[in-house]
C-alpha cells in the first residue's frame, strides 16, 4: 500500500504572496453552458509571467541563455526519487558544504534533493520570505557533482528573495539542474521516496506552475 502526499500549495484569488508580486486572479469566463460556467480564465502577472506564487519549477533557460526550456525536459527527470534532507535544526539562510555533505550521504545521480527547513508552516505569512535554508554555492556544486536532477525548497527561492544578482539560480540552472520552489508537506516525507513533478507543457517556457506529489510506501522498511 502507498500513501500519496501532495507537495503543492494551491493557487487562489488574492493568494498571499510577496508584496512586490501581484497575486494571480482566477475567475469564471462569460462562456456558460446550461447556466453553469464552462471555462475558467487564469490571469497571472509578475516579473517572468511563469514564475508565480504557489509551487512552481524553474527550467535552466530561466537564468541561462543556453539552458533547456520546460518542454525540453525529459519525463525521466520529472519522475524520479527524491531525497529529503532535514535542515530544520539549522538557522535560516545558506548551508555550507561542510554542514550539508554528511547529510547528503544517500544522494545518488538522478535524484531530486528536497530541503525541509520547517518553513512550510509559515506559508502565507511575512515570515515565509526569510525562514528557509538553502545550499550556498560550494554546497550546490557538491550536489551538482553527484549528478542530481534538481533541488526543491519549502521556501520561495534557492536564495534570498532580495538578491540582485541571482548567483545561486545561475549555479543550479547554468549546470542544467531544475529548481522547485514553494513545496509543501516536506515534513511528511521519508528520506527517499518516488515523486512526480508535473508542470504544464508550454513551448519555450522558462518555468511554470507545477503539481508535485510523492508516493510513500506505508511499510516503513519499504522506503529504505
């Protein structure tokens, strides 16, 4: 038996987000069939249009001119094992290679690596934007060397949201790795479990909203 864990934050009208980013607007259209709304329009506006509040993915093309767009990403990279590293005991902010390396002992080539910092409980509050942890450039290089497919965070970015340089985005995306931001329920995952990352397939997209979920075997020994 397997439990399916939803790792996705929902989107809704006026969803709480960063003050600098307009919230999505979701509304019924005028197309009505048998007195019922037959379609819904999704209006999303922000700095990249595809990078919005809620759970979403960054493709390498987001910060790398030579990077692949979302429609180029093989499905084998989107359906893979995820290793969840508990960093909730650390202070929010960058994680050094010395701190991360022993915690990443079980990471293999092709894995997603998720960082559980406990910040999911802050989603929708001002604290959410400053209270998660992420690898620094040297720690990121260590995971890239291991051949991971991408990283995921229970925070809004792979680096502080007030960055002007996006250096850590360029480290990950420049190496062809994927980034998942605003993940939910990471505290419910075992150390290793299969996950599905399902973004919309939009031609030439640099990223987009994603439904992310994990398959967790009910028998504890089965996840080892």
